[in-house]
C-alpha cells in the first residue's frame, strides 16, 4: 500500500523524504485541497434612478396638495440590455408627529401604499426595500423633489 493512500495527511513524511513521483503526487494532492477563492461576480451596476413631478393639485384650505410622481429606474446588464421600469405614485402629504415631513405614497398600478417620513437620518419608509436595505426609491425620490422645492 502506498504511503499516499493514507487518509491522514498529517501522518505523511515531509515532502523532502518522498521520491520525486511521490512528491509530485503529494503536492498535487495538497494543491487540490487549497480552496480556490469563489470567483467574484462582477457587481451589477445599480439602476440609475430619476424622479419627476408629473402634476400637483392645489392645496384646498389648510390641506396640503397631493402630487403625482414618477420614478424611473434604468437598469443595464448583459442579459437585459437597457430597461426602464417606471413607477407612478400619488403622493399625499400627511401630518408627521415626529418632525420632518410625512407622505402617504400610493403606487398607481398596484395600489400598494407606504408611509414615508423624510427626517434626515431618521427618514423611513414602510416598503420592503427600506426594511431590508435602509433606503429606498420612495425616500430618495421624495427627498429629491423636496430639495428641489417641488413638494
Ligand atoms: Zn420605500
């Protein structure tokens, strides 16, 4: 039985004690044990987002104005080419009890609706994206419109 069939590599003599053939086998065996690093998938480019105010109703008395907002996400990738996903929301300013500005955002095609608070680092949204990543297109999009004086 060859010494190389031993299942306990730590029992093997040091490579210097082996014949050239055995040494080659030893090194091949050990090279195979070395774990090749996982090939890193190239980072997928983040979608380019843009947001625009489509329309805005006039506020009635003390009620704040509602707005219609579109967020476009432009993704590029080898399989999809360039794809634009557009999301339209009606945006209703609501009262915030904790400072900052709050909005009820309703996606027009699905009716999904989220409460968004813009309050600097305390900003939040109820969508899955925000819960998972701590940021989302709703917070970022509305913040952009607010900073442009559009909301
Ligand atoms: Zn969100």
